[in-house]
């Protein structure tokens, strides 16, 4: 058997073993996102230019918020001030009716 045939046979065996492991469940299930921001990531906002966020617990070191205004920087790159943008926000807890009034009148909560 040539070296090329041995290499091809080895690839087939590896592929077969991978399929078997997946079929019998040896492979790990896909990772799932957390339903909340882990407490270790949340920091109490003591001082901020947006007074409404002072006193809230936020992830203040998110890599996609380099200017630390709690808005994904990609949104600010793609859209301009005043432009209407649909954004889905996954909150850490259900809002009471008074809390939902804190959002913009243009928001649907």
C-alpha cells in the first residue's frame, strides 16, 4: 500500500470515528448563552455622564463598547444620530410598568 493510500485510509478512519463519537453523544453539546449577565461582570456604576445609569449594575468592560456609553459600538458605526434603529434588548429581569416608562417614548417594551 502506498503512502498516499495509507493517508487516505487514515483520514477515512478519523472521519468515521468522529461521526461515531457525535452519534453516541461523546461530543460536548453546543455552548448556551447565559440568560443574564453574570454577577462577576456587573459593576455598580457610581459616576457616569448619563445620570440615569448611575446606581445601576452594568458590564462596564465589554469589548464592543469601547466608549463606555452602554451602546454596542457597531450600532454607532452603522447608523447616524437621529436615525431610527430596531434593537432587541435582552433584560436581566422583567420590568414593572413604572420601570418601563424609563425608556424612550419611541420604544416598545
